[in-house]
C-alpha cells in the first residue's frame, strides 16, 4: 500500500537537499515531481493540482528556521496537507439510535458482506456493543450463507428470512427482532450489483427511507482506483451516505482512492480493511496514514494493537519471571500467539519507522511462526519449562518430531537465549513491560530469519 507513492515523494524531496532556502524555483521543481507522483498513484487530477498549489502557497509563505532544512520543512507541509486531504481527523460512527442502525451499500465484489461481519466484530470487541446482522441480499443465496458463516465465526447472531424477496420488509423485521431481543446495533447488509443501475439505487434508497439508519456506509474496493471515486460520487448523489469504508487497502493498490475520495464526495473515510482476517478492520486516521505514506511508520497504531492483546496482570507475572530469569518456552509460545492476533505481519512491520521501506521487497509469510511453534510443541513440558536441559540428544529428538533440522533447533534455542537477555533489560518501565509481553517480528533480533 502506497509503496510507490512513498518512494516517488521521497525522491521529490531530494530536489531540495542541499538548498539553503526555499525559493519559488526549487519549490516549483519539487512540486512538479510531487504532482506526477500523485497522478501515478491514481489520484484525481483536480485533487492533485489543488493539493500542490496549496503546498506551494504555504511553502513560499514560510520563514525557514536556521535549524530546519528546506527539505524537512517541505515534508512537514506535505504531511499536514496529506492529512487534511484525507479528512484531518478520524470520524466517529453515530450510534445514538436504540437500536443504532447501520446500512451498508456498495457494488458487488467490494467486500460488503465480509465488511459487515468485520464491523460487527469491531463493535462487539472494542465498543462492547451487542450487534445483530441482517441479511437483505435477496438475490444471492450465497451472500446470505456467507453472512451466516461469518456471523458464526465471530459469535454474532444474524437475522434472515429465506422465504421473503422483499429487502425492505426483511430490514424492518430485523430491527423489530433487535428491539425484542435487546440488541443495541443493527447492521443491514444490502444487495450489490456488478455496476450502478437504476433498480439498485431505487432499492437501496427505499431501504434507507424505511429504516432511517443512524449511519449509511458506502463500501468501496480501493484497488479500483479512480473508478472507486466515480462510484462513490454517484452513490452519494442518490443516497447522501455518512461515510466511506475502503476495503483491500492491503492489496496492490496505488492509493489514489484514499487520497481523492474525501475531496470528491466531501464525506469522511471511516474505516479501512487491511486484510482477510475478521479482525482486519481499522478506524481510519488521516494523520497516521500521512505518516505511513511519507515513510514515518505508525507507532501509535502499533501500540494500540499491542494494547488490545496486553493484559496488565499477565504482564506483571511475566515481568517477575523475566527478572528471575525464569522466562521459558511456554511464555515465548504465548507471546507468539498474541502477536499473531495483532494482524498481518508485514503490515505490522510497516508501522515501525524505516522498517516498511527495508521490507519493501521482502515477503513475510503469515505462517512464518509455524516452524517455531512446531519446534516448541515438540518439546516435553519439562523441556519447555527448563530450556537449560536441552542437550544434543534432546535437540535431535525435537528436530525429528517437528520436521525441522538440528540447525534450526539450535538457532531457535540460541535466539531464545538472546531474547531472554534482551527482555530482562527492558522490563524497568511500563513500555518495557509491554515490549516484554510482545515478541519481535520475524527477521528481527531474537527471532528466526525470514527464508
């Protein structure tokens, strides 16, 4: 995501490297390259032009401090304008209704049904809501079955009426069901089409008029680039929705939709889908996205994800074990399970400043931990609890049992020892305790290298 744009912007800023001050000439040259980078990223032409004009105006009006280089100042101005371009700040969901009704709209293939499940899980796990999913795609039985399966995975109920072909009636029935059974949120999954047509628009408008949703969210595939922006504009003209959800932002997308859509439709991006897992839905933070576009990482989001898996009491117990040098393979395995819950490994790594660029061409398999887990699970309970007893014969047995080599077992044991020493050094503060509760990424110190 945004990798090519990040590289192009970085090259653009190098034009100002070595310059003693910002002038109209060097700013014009830099911004010409910035505009090209935005257009290559599939940003709307008018949006790109307005953006660079605004940056130019602000850059020429700045007095450069002696301690600040022109290139650094330009990066800050571009960062602030990128954040503003994408909405400035995160937009909250309106959940004031009793129950709060959220209407999902979009074309087929945008990931609307999956997104409905992801949103239900997010509201349940992070907002302590009691959501009910309502299946209103009466044209595709597979869509209803898909929603049912997803609902089962996340332990959220779903209302469906296989006998009815009236999506308006089903939506109203679902809301009555929610009121009767005490659900505080209703997520209505509607039908999509392969393209915008009059029948689709009339149907969604009729559902909206009937259920009077607190939130209408337009779900759009970020990989469709400017088509996504055009579709968003047409839907907004008919539905006047409240916000946008960009799906597949983890794919091979140039990012133009994320940068253009807020300006073109004047509606905030509220969520972004960042992977296939049900947990892979994030609140959209424009300032953090601007950080990532400019290669600055996103430590805040990384820490937030860690805190979701972070248990204060467990961390205190772990800290005591580390201080007494009792950290063992059981603890190490528990940490691996926690970091796997945090999301896509490459996405997590890209949140660390500088790491995203370093890993640009490196494939990080989400199964990277499987070999480690196999080795640890091939140990006896006594060996996991007392790593120091692992002699040559035990290691040979573990290698055979885990389907790995003796060299891999030796490497893991050695790196485990290094990790144990490192973690003992960082347990003196709250952040240190949190770091101690979370292992390093594969390929970093203390973990096996990526193959």
